[in-house]
């Protein structure tokens, strides 16, 4: 039912200057793959093959990455390094990529609204590439030792199929870090799959004002009415249109579910998180 995934990718990446002066932060590599490729692979694993990417000035490298490089491929064809392009070739073959620009940087809500022309009138997923998430083993049959590994977006689509409303991925964070996130309050719906019906959402609250320590991370499934709500949403902090404000309008009608996902998440928008992700994936892939 979810056929399209939107990637807001127009931000400046100022926390990584000067590296991001001429290189999109979404193209920063964790090991040998850029962050946005991990996100696209997560979407494909969830059964999505239409990628809608909201870019900005200086982001052409993203389009070039998801395109054929004839000169490079000619140079390595038949050689020992040709296999290194297998994964990106598969994505280029399997997926359709479309692009639009966010002309002004007016926040995540505005970036998502900028992607409306690529999405249309249907529910869709959103991945923020600098939140790098890993899959989590899920035991299907303990007697037989059957284990399935599902990505965060795959898990969220299953939740969406049950509730048919907007879904946000959440994780618990230290209370002194709530000012870095959108934070939710909600009523527990199902303890077995950690779902909450959202009753309140606050964008980057001071710890003393935070309703909980349950923070929204960069994974969403949104229903198409979000676009009309965003058009009416007034700018908040720093003059930005916040997606949390639009989601709160849905939540007041009981139309937002928060899901505590299974897996690991790295904040690769920060240097510390980026280094942690690099070390984690290096250790996971050592010997492969």
C-alpha cells in the first residue's frame, strides 16, 4: 500500500563543515556507501521502489550517484573492482528516482510539502538519511530457530496496515537531550508491539518542559492530508514549518500512532553519531 518514499535532502549539513561545503551531507560515506544509499536500501527492503528526493542547490551529487556513470563503468569493466558497483546498479535498475528542489530552507515540514508534486494523493514513507537505522532480528518461530530481519520501515508499514493513519518512529532518549528532538506523549495501545496513540507532540522542548523522553526519529509514514495541514501550518521555532506541528493536528483527531521500533539508530547528523555508525558497521562487516 505504501509505494513511494520521500527523502528530504536539501539541508546544509552545517555540523559537518567544511566537509559539506561542496558535498551533500547525505553523500557522506559510512564505510563505502553514502548515507542516502542506506536509506534507499531500507525503502527497497520494505517493498518501495519509487524514491522522491527533495534537494537544493549544490546537491547534484545525489542525482549523479543514482545514475549510470559510463566512463567509470567502462574503466573497471571486467576487472577485480567491478563487483563494487553491484549494489548501486541494482538500485538504479529496481527503482525510479524523481527530484524536486526546496528553494528556501524553511524546515522539515516545508521540505515535505515541497515533495507533494512527487507524491500525489496517497500515503507515503519519509526517511531522513542522516538517521541511519539497522535491522533487528525478529524471532518468528523459537522452536525452529526461525529468524526474520526486518528494517525499521518494514516494521512501520506493518503498523500502518493495522491502524491506517500516520505513523512516527520513536525511541527513548535521555531526558537532558529532549531539546534535540520532537517529543511525543501518548496512550499505550499495544504493549506487544510498543505502539502509542499520540496525544501531544512538542518540537525540541527544554527537558523541564518535555512531556516524556519518547523522541521522534527520522522515519515517518504520512497520510496525504498532511499536505493540506502543512499549507495551513504557521512557522514555529526559527521561522521553520515543523512537521510535528502538522502531525499534532492529526493527533488531535486520534490519527497518529507512535511506534517504538526494533533495531539500532545512529544520529549521523552529528559527528559523534557518525563515528559510532562507522565503527559499528566496520565491526559488523569485518571479515566479509
